[in-house]
């Protein structure tokens, strides 16, 4: 196991996506571990204690952490800030990598780590999907050039499959001009893409904003939040109609996680 990228998949009550993300990171060669927040804060037996600084990547999974009360990701963010806030800020300031998927993305926004990187000062939030319903569906993304160095090995692609599953995918920034500025600044690695066929905008673009933002990184490029789920796009066989068309053996999700694992040490 020596020399492998160490990934801490941190969870609290309701973090239902921890197993998926753990398995996905392990599949691309990382030394992944599922760690409860109490193990990082020390509120556990000594034998279970874990030190955040010993990991190379901190991954926040999807789910409904803390029941998603107040706002999406708010309880997870509050628990992280109050219990390991100093350690988390030090982890980010040292240049180590943080990934938030789905509910984890929402928590990073609540912490202020996205998009500005100003810990403790939120400047974006998530609201209900434009449809007003829980959406578990196939979505597609365009891969953009970004300042996120950990994504440097991800091939540039158009309309690549990466599904979503969330109730609150709508994005709200401080002003309507923020999303465009973030794209210009290279802080948007993925945007939702319209698949073939007559698909209503509110279904292929659950962000609800014209820029169709699907992911955001911080100015330093070492904190990434994304609503589409890479762990559910690990192979080309997960894409609809895989048996009726040519497809890559490896899905975009695997390329994303493999790139992170290979570029964070």
C-alpha cells in the first residue's frame, strides 16, 4: 500500500454515498478509507482515531448528510467547521485536494470553500431543481479547460455521460454575472450538455442557470465540487444504449477519479 494516494471519504449520519465513492476511488488505485467525522474530531475510542493530515485527498460523498435540514449541505458544513475547522482549513491551505460530490459539493459551498475559497464566507447556495422534484437521471457534461490541476489527465470531451441524483441541483450565486466570470477564470471544469433528442432544458440542465454549471473549483484549483456523480460513470456500460453504439471501456467518471489520484501527490 506504500506510495498510494490516501483518500479519506468522510461521512456523517445520512452520507449515503460513502460506499460508492470509496469503491470508485479504490477501483482507480487509491488507498481509500471510509472515516466518520467523529474519528477525525477525536470523539471516539483512541484505536479509531484518524488524523486528517495523513491523507492526500478529502472526499465528501453524496447523500443527505444530517437530513439536509436548513439548507442542502448546511449541517454537514456546520459539523465540519465546528469539529475540524482548523484542520480542514490547514488541509486546504497546504494545497491538498478536496472533492465534494453532490451533497458534498453543497457542503463545500456552505463552507465558503467554493467558489471563492474564503473559508467560512458562503457566496453560493443550492435550491430545489427547476422541476421541483427529486431527479435521478442520466445527464451529460462538456469538459472544459480549468485551473484544477488534478483534472489535467481528463480528456476534453463533449456531451459525455455522467448521471445525477439530487433534489436540490439549482445553483444560486451572489449575482447573475458570477457564473460567466467563473467560466472565464477557469473555475468551471464541467458544464451540463444537451443530449440528442427533444429534451426539456430543466431536465438536461438541473443547475437552472443559463451557464449550465455542473462543477466548480476554487481559485487555487485544489477544491472541486461537482453535482454529477463520477462514481456512477466508471465504465462505458453505464451509459444508456451502450449495446447499440460504440463506447469507451472506461467512463468519464473513472477518468476524473484516476486523474485526481495521479495528480495530487
